[in-house]
C-alpha cells in the first residue's frame, strides 16, 4: 500500500512539473513574440511643418532623486504677466523639442511662465524608451516641481498634458500626494486608457502593442515575478531614422506608468478644477465621446471640442493653440 501511495504522489508530482513546464513554455513564447513597428503616420509627421523653431528655448537640466539629469525647457512669460505658471507634459514619443513647442510658446506669449519637461524615457531624460520602475515618473514630476519652486516659490501652476501626456496628467491629478502641487489640470486630446470608449483602434495607426508579450508579462506579475519589464511592448508610427528626436518604442514599465490608472479610477479622485480639450477631426481619439464618458463620472469637468482640428493640430493649429493658451492664461490661478 505504501508503494502504491508513493507511486501516486510521484505521479502527481510528475504531472505538476509537466504543467509548470507547459505554463513556462507558453509564457516564454508570449514574451518572445517580436514587437512590430507600424508604418509612418503622415498626419503626425506633417504636423512639424510651419513650426517656428527660432523661439525654442535652450535645453536645461535638473537632477532627479536617483541622480539622473533630466531635460526641460523654460519659457519666460512675455507681454502682460498673468501671475500664472504651467508645466507641460508632451505626448507619446515626443519631448520638449517636438511640435508641442507651438503650444508652450503660446502659453508664454499669453503671459504664462511655462516649463516643458522631457519626461524620463524621452528626449534628453534618461534611457530612451524605458524607466526604472512604475511610479518613477511621479517621483520625477515631484522633483521637477521642487526645482521650479526654487525660482517661482508661489506661482500657481497648471498641469497641461497632450495625448498620452494628458493621460499621465490625469493620473497625477488623481494621486493624493501629488495633486496639490497644481491648482488646475488641462487635458489636451487625452488618451484616457486602453479601455476608454474615446479610443480609435490602434490610435488610428499611431501605436502598435505587442499583446502576447504584454499578456505574458502581466501573467508573470500575477505570479509574483516582476521580470522583463524593460522589454518593449509598444511601438509608434514615427518616421524612419528619427531616433535622434523621437522615441520609437516603450518598455512595459514605461507604457504602464505614462498613462492613467484607468479613467474610471482616476476621474473620481480628481480634487481640483479640470478642463478637457478635444479636436473635432481627431484621427486618434473619438472626441465626440469625451463629454459623455467623462461627465457620466464627473459632471463638473469642462469638455470643449475645437472643430476642424486633428490630434496633432491640438498643439500646432493656431485656432486650437490660441483657445487653449487663453484658457490657461485666464483660468490658471485655480478658477473653475
């Protein structure tokens, strides 16, 4: 009987090891799936035409808590100073030196002192396309605001983000230990998260996710194994040979951090005034659904749609740029 019992235990152990091996093979196959980069998206590439780069401020740097030097650009307020400030967060793949310069320069022209950050993993900040851990971008923003406060200790700050940067800005506006750094948040053509009804599939051709790899890494985390999060899981439709300026891929941890926690989680946690601007011709987002989706959760959040403007036009088209800059200049001290 003891022999039979031992054989049973050994049999169970054998099948258990086979199951573990099969799961390991499946996860390995998922993670090994190569990331495919989409073809160049012309509506994004063409948005750089006509930008006045002569007014781009020089790159400056500050040191984050981990010792890494991160880049940013500082726009001094011009004309009548409004006594307001803004920190701008660029969209996916971008930096402080990409086409959003048209919008940040307009803030300054409207009397708003402005700082445009190279989010870690972009531009001159850290390793291109990667970060050290999920939550590092929040830590960096806290450090950046502390750096800004050395020269502007009392200036009321509005946080402004575009596209994925707007999704990250919503994340910040919902995070208790950080949200009070800003009196107001403005989201420009925001990416509200993978499950938002406002998304066009694959962002209209802009982004391609490695779904098998993402699922494999997610499964490992659920098993308590946090490895391989430095692997790329998201690729963008940037032009060939544009790596000097743009970020072509995101690692798993950068993709998870440079986004909302989920719009259903973040919107109820927002405590300061917020406005959303969308483009009527946005090819990446379904702007007509912003009001329905957002105001079903938070009726007090303003949603404004600018007709005839596409996704990148929200930071380059004079009609959109002037409307957003006027909003930040006149409502940036905390008015609703």
